[in-house]
C-alpha cells in the first residue's frame, strides 16, 4: 500500500478506479464544493498508481505554489479572452493532439459555489480531441471516491451535459448545499 492509499484508508475513504488507464482522457470530477476535493482527488489517483493533470485558475499559480502545482501536472487557466489567444478548448485540443499521454481532471462546475450553469468545455474538448470522459466522483456522504464510468461524447453538448448531470445527481459533496445538478 502506498502513502496516498494509506492516508485515504486512515481517514475512512474507499477508492474504486475500474476504468482503463487511458493514455489520453478527461476525468470529469464532481461534486466540487471544497478545496479538499483537490487533495482527495490527488490522493485517490495516486493511490492506484496513476496521475492526472488538472486545470486551475491562474491566480493560484503564484510563488511557491505555482511551481508545486506545475510539478503535479497543473495547467494554469487564464480567465477571459485575449485578443491573440486560442480559447481554452482550442488550446486543450491542441495539447491532446501533441501529447502521447495526457490525462486531465476537470470540474464541470468550474467553481465551489452552487451553480446550475456547468461549463461544457470539457465535453467539447473530449469530442474534438476524440478522448473519453471518465466520470470521477467524490462522494463525501459515503466517503467513496470512484472512477468507474465512461462517457463517450456524442457532439450534442446539451444532451451530453444532461447525461453527466443525471449521473452525478445522487452524490453529495462536502457541502451539499453548494452542489446541484438542476438546470
């Protein structure tokens, strides 16, 4: 048992990862209601001997945290659109096309606050880059972290997002009042 698995077990968390170790994939992670989600997610993926990069608001990439986050696979996301910049979707599709191995965890809510407006970029990235979406769950109610299900995107963003929200509806985040799958 590695250190990450030991820590999670010590705090009563069960980890279940049954999806293949894809060379390229997006791990959609929800519910996302606390900064602890990041720590639990990192421990969980490492407990099964895998790793995943992650997208994070660029304001978190200050010294010394920026160096640590980059070393862990962090990708800084600039909010807003620059005049000569590609969109985040275009940039990530390009990253997938240029990489032999790239697995990225993305929280569709894009915030720890309650929101009905989930971001769809992860679905567009997966569809355009032709990579699977692995559905990762942080279920605080049962202290269970799992990645068991795979969503093959159809290109119908609204239908795919409804499927994703339906999947996550039974799960509870650390702060259940901050999570909703409503439209």
